[in-house]
C-alpha cells in the first residue's frame, strides 16, 4: 500500500479542493532550557528501524542508539509443555502452581528472550558552558541544542536510510562510541526485575569489541548463538566544526548477511549533512500532509502532535511493528520494562489506533504485514498449544512471533488472534483495498474463525470456551481463569464470526458467510450485572478499580454495542457508571486514554477532555513518553512508578480523533464529541471507513462547510452536522435518497468529492 500517500494528496488536488495542509508549528515542539538528564526524558528520534534518544549523562551529551530488530531470541523451554487443554485440566483441579512453573515462572526467572539495547555515541560537553535551548522540531524531526556561547549541535535519524547524522557548529567535538554494560554490575533500584528491568549481565554476553581507526569507530557485539550486531560512527571536519554518521546493523544466521555498519557510514559520510537532510525533511513533510487537527486546548494539541510524531518515528514500512518501547530501548544498563516485547493484551492494539482516522495507513500496515509474515508461525502455535487448525497469536511474543509466557491467562489466551484481526478489518475498511481483502484480511478472519470454532464447545445449545479470562482481571491467580465465558472473550468471538461473515459476502462466498453466521448465532448474550451494565463474567460484576477495560470490548474498540441503539446505550451507560464509581486507584496511564475514547463514542466531549488532560499532565514524562504511573502523585492512581511504554500515547491521539470524527457504525459523524467550549476547531483529511477523507472547520462555534473526498468508489452516509444544507460543488458524485432527514447519502466514483455547506435555515 505504498501508493496511499500520493493518491490521497492527488485526489484532493485534482478535485479542485486545495486543502491548506498544516505543518506542526513551533509551539508544538519539545523545547527545554537544558538538556534532559534521563534516557526516558530524552529527545526521541526514529525511522521505525533506527531510534535515538538525545540526553546528557555525567557531563557527556549522549545519543542512545537503538535498532528495532535487536533481540535475544533464545527459546523458553518450559513453554513447549504448555497446552490449553492441560491448563484447563489443572484449573479443574485448582492446581495453579504446576501451570505457573511452566507458563509464568520462566518469564520472571529468565533474562531472555528479550529486546536488547544497542550502543551510544557520546561527546564531552562539560566545558561548553550553559545551554541556551534544546529543541526537537517535530515538523522536520531534527534535534538542535544551542549553547549561550554560540555553539550548535544538530542530529536526526534519516527518514529514508538506516542511519543517523549529526553536526557541530562552532567547535569540533569527536564522537566516542560506548557499549552497553553487558558485563558491568548495575545497582538494582527496583525489586520487580520484569517491570524495572534486570541487569544486562544476566544475558551472559562477553564484552564486545570497540575498534577505532582514524575517523571511524566500530563496535561488534556477539549475542545469543550466532546473532551479533554492529555499531559504527564516522566523522569528518567541516569549516565550522565536524559532522558525522552513525548506525546499527543486525546479523541473524538464518537471514541474508546485512551490509556492515562501517560500510554504511563510510558511504553516507560522502554526502554532507545539509544535503542529506533534504530527503529526510521531505519524508516528514509528506507525513504531516496526511492529516492535521487544530483544537483550542494548547496542552492537548501539543500532546496530540507529539504522539503522532512518535508514531511516525516508531512505525515505518519494512521495519518491525511497534513493541512496548519501539526504537527507544532503555539505556540504563538494564533490560527494558517487560523485556520490550510484543504485548497483545492491549499494547500492540492500542498502538495502531490513531493510524486509521489519522490517514497514516502505510504506517498502520506495518503491523498487519508482520502478522501476515508470521502466519505460519501462528498456525503452528495454534496447533501445538490449542490442538486446532487455524490462526492464533501469543499474547506476549518475540520479534519472531514465538510465545514468551508470562501471565498465561492473556499471554496464552485463545482470543488474541481475534483482537488482532480487528486491525485487518480496519485496514480493509479504511482503504477498501480489495487485493488486501482477498489476500490478507479475509484469510486471516477465516483462519481465526476456524480456530475458534474448533476450540469452543456447545453446552445446552450455547457455544463457549471451556476456560476463559479477562485481562488483567484478578492478575495472575488461578481465579483469573473463568469456567464461564467472560464478556471479553465473548465479544472477541462474536466479532471474529460476525466480520468473517461480512468479509465472506464481500468476497462473494455466500456458503462460507452462512456458516460463520450459524456459528455466531450459537454464542450467548453478554453477561450483565444487577444494574444492567457489563460484568466481567456471569456472576462477576466489576466491583473494583481495574486498569484494563477488557469487559467493555463489545463497546470499545469492537463497536458491537452501538451507542446510537437505545438498548445498547443503556448497557453502556450503566457500565460506565460502575467504572466511575470504582475509581481510578488501580489505573495506569493508558486507562485514562482508553476511557477518553469511550467517552468520545458516548458523545461526552467534556469527559473525554478531562481524561486526556489527566493523562497528559500526570502520566507522561517531560518528553511526552507515557510512564504508566501517576508522576504527579496527585492520587489519580496508586501506581506511581515510571516504566515507559507507548500504547497510552497512541490511545491518547486516537481519543482526540474520536472527538473530531467517527465512522465505526457506518455513519460518518463530524465533531461528534466536541466540548461546547471549543468554538474554533478544525481538521483536515481525517479518514473514515469506506476510504473517505473529510475536512471541516468550526469558527465561533459554527460549522459552515465540510469537504469529503473518495479514495475509492463507494457510498458515504453522513450524519448532518447542521439542519439544512446545500452541495456547493461536487465531482463524480450523486446524491441518493434518504428516509432520514438527519442523514445525507452520497454515492462517489473513485476520486469523487463534494463540498457540503450549511443552509442556515
């Protein structure tokens, strides 16, 4: 889907609707009056594969260099003994310890498998004096540090090549290449080594070799078995100082030999910094042209742009998907929090939420590309662990898709593949790419549905899982496995079969569609508590503060319960009352972001804003990274720790988008959840299901017009945002009759467009 960006722009331009794309302005940049002094407060740079954090450490300017595919992939032997059937038998016997030793203990006990850090470049800045400013310009993804004596340092991770560059003006400081502390003891500051990160020495690596020759330094590090990686930095003098290039490469025995790091930088240094930056800036210009928003809350607008910047830096075609920390692995002598893995009980899923409405579908496809690339691995996993044909995915996985264990209720859950299927569905609905539907989306759904059909059982005419869970309810105890179907698993099963039937009809496969519908009809209704709200499972109302809204899956993100439907609205309202009553003491930062998305779906804009502001104010570091715990220590959560993960950031960005536009139930809604106090607000080229691009603007609380462009032929159903309207201009479009005077139905050819204006009756 590399064509998406250019087609998107071309359609709007050729239609005669020239959208004034808004590049991020200076006020949205990260700017400090000193250089950050913690790695997780540093300036983040990245291109999906290479990542850099710019910060200072003990008088040195430090560039922590990371690469997305640096992994220790040694297997966890005990996991091979785990099967769903065996775990179910132990559950019936109330024998938790036996299962824990196989599925959970290795994750806590062993350092690997894990994401590993790369290297660092340092410059001695101890004698440069006070800093005037330190800035990350997000429009160009360039970090600039200025000293009061006129010295300037710049660096960027090249958007189009697997390397980074720097330059000095006013001084010539030489780079020092530093290796991670694989053999040095680090003082433990956190008793929980999984969350706080354990000593790198536990990996058992020998000290890597650093070799300097003239202006080139190369570091080579051997990892597990035949894996090794290289870091290299090279510099050349300039009229005003010096400039250089640095990179990391990885070498796996089962893959083609990578270009050596020293060859990459020796070639790159031949192109001057100021010339090389041109293509880099052009990539980011195109990225920001995909969509823009303008809201009157300066804090939320800045957090939104910083989060969408991080998304562009972390997700790139051809690179691995976003892990817990993506390309910013901890640089503190320890393994990253939760081993930096692919957590799919919510982390991977939330990380891609803003890509769809944000019109960044090329970046979104990175995730589905990876899932599809490893579909054979996931089929083997389904067969080995669950004894079934089809697809399922480990809830905690390595870069290669192998299970890592952990809390087995979600790390080895039977419905992970069904939740991940939603990203195939969204990719289809937001692109309407029929090749993708045929070659990936429907095959994934049909394989997932076939798997779920085999592992579920019919009891009294109702289909259910023998053993069910609801992340992360009851944490890691035997009681976290329910013998009744949880609403979490039920929603995911219903979603898998409902969408499998829908996509089968799109593929003109009526027999398969009918089969999926038959299976869908065998699942029961959602379990409700005494108030009429969603419970965790039958007889288990949510009576406690809980960070993971797993029981609400049917409402959000799956959209199986529709707030526009009166009966569903009652269930959703009652469910939300209970969540609010239970309080936030056990929440993490992502909980507030996720809740904001749900409030937006309920048209409660003021409540959505409140949750987003709590997140931005108290659950992020100064550089905007999500740190999970309450950094304000203001009582928003009992968790006050600071492990860095990204899903809360990207769920935040999705919450802003949900306030501005929605299309999940087949109806395009413009400004559905905007607070009354937001009088001046706009967005450009936000994308909807059906592959439509919409732009709209409110001034002084009034919406005068909106535009809609069609990436593909199709019918757009639009909830009218004003009482009367007129179509002031259109191309390749015809209006269809509607039985609802609150709805506008437009039929577009590919490339069609229309401008709809307020009739002011």
